[in-house]
C-alpha cells in the first residue's frame, strides 16, 4: 500500500514533540464477565478513554454527557470484546439497539469510535512481537482501510514509553523491556489516542492498543 511508503514522512513532518492533543486517562479497573460498565468519553472525539464497573450516576441512563455504557462480555473492564466472547453480534437487535444488549445505540460504547459496532477507524490493537521491527501507528493504518492525509497527534496518557518513536513514525526493535514495562493498560500494553486528517480535511480520532509480545 502507498501508506507504508509515505506515512512516516507525514508523521515526522507534522508532529513536533510538544504538539500534543489533550491527554486521556485510560487505566482499566477490574470488572466481571457480563457486568455493566460505564465509560468516560472524550468530549471532542467521542473516543472511550476510561471505564469503571457499574451503571454510573447523574442525569439519564448511564451518567450523563460524555459517558457511555456497555455489557462487558469478556470481563476485562473495556467495551471491546473478543468476537468469541461477544454474545450480541452487531445488527442483530432492534433498530435503536443493534447489538441487542439492552443499551440504546446512543448510549452504547460499542457505537463509539474504535469499538465493536463497526467503524471506519483504526483496528482495536496491534501486537508487535519480541525482536521484530515495529512501527505500531503506521502498521495499524496499513492494516485498515484508511489512508490519512496527515497525522495530527499521537498521545499516551501517564507514560512516555516509546512515545518519541510513536510520534515520529520511526521503526524500533521490540525488546524484553517492552514486553515487561508497566503500560497504561496492563503489563506490556499501552493505549494511544491517534488523531489524523482525512483527504477531505476533516479530522478523526481513534484509540489503539499496543500489545507488546502478546
């Protein structure tokens, strides 16, 4: 794909290290399979940034503005469920509840960018292998249908692990330290928020989990 050839140049051209979008908290909390979770979403992009067990509080069903809800089928505290764990396939339910989980689409985290409801965004995760040469952001775009005109920002909450390489789009060799570091999602696992400019000059954002050595 052409993306592999020119994305690194675009990243280096538009991403000075100090030019970051607002950071988002994404530390997971423990949940139980099938439990309701409530997630905070970024006000500008709608991307899920942090979740906790329970139905939330505040006005309406699920805690008010900039939140969403999900039935956590795999119990990892995150709206995304592995296909084998998801008991509510997309488009199986009513017109306002496509995944048939009892949560209306306008409240359902699965309908947000990057989640299970289907979207024109990044894949949920990339899994660089030990001793491999990786460019996680570029690899993620290459594995999607998106060819961004420009990468606007790459942010990583609570850490600077590999941040310089991720922002510049430069390749690095995955080491045991990558596998063992305390990531912002779990051991060896970081969530980044990527914002890019589309060909029509609109901007999109999505989250991407980097799961080293998984």
